């Protein structure tokens, strides 16, 4: 079963169970998927769906930080609930040690020696860990490794 089909089935089960938050979040995700399909006139693969789920999670995390800065804990909690629903569609997340191992392998593959090689290293690393790790966290780890 494709990830898109799984998301649609989850929407149906959320409707039957009358889970308003889950249903709303899944509908927003399906709207984002449909928008991309219409804009690019393609049928999304599971990798494309994962990229969109990851993007939606990132949007919500940014919103959470903005709401917390503004003292709007009520809105931040809504966004957190949506993140919890979306995380269920991502594959098992990598541990810091596993991310470090992937970074080491990418350093060997790219021959990166310093901070100037970060772009080339990230180009190799990104496909290996996409959807399985926070790219911001991975980027910070890469900077630390290349700096010293």
C-alpha cells in the first residue's frame, strides 16, 4: 500500500472515529499533496509524499516557536498536536550515533576537508537521511565535524 493510500485510509478512519484534530491535519496534508500534483502535473511517489510530510512538520515547528515567543501557548499546543499526527507518516528516525555514522560515510565519499566543502557533503548526505532525520540537526553536526 502506498503512503498516499495509507493517508487517505487514515482520513476515513479519523472521520469514523470523529477525531477532529487528526482529521483536520490529514486533510491539510492531502491538500498539500494534491496541490503539488496539480502544480507539477505528476503523480507523487512515496519519496515525494515523505518530503511534503517533512516540509509540513517543519512549518508547524516554526509556527510553534513563533507562538511560544508571542506567549500563545494555546495555539502552540494545537500545532504540537498536528506535528504528532504528521510524525506517524515518517519512517523510524535515526539516532544521533546513526546520523554521525552517515556523516562520516559522506565525508569519506566526498573527500570533504573543511567548511568550504559543506555543500558538496550535504548533497551526498541529504538523500541518505531524508525523512529519517532533522536536516537542521544534521547540518549543525556536519558544521561541527568540518570545523574541527
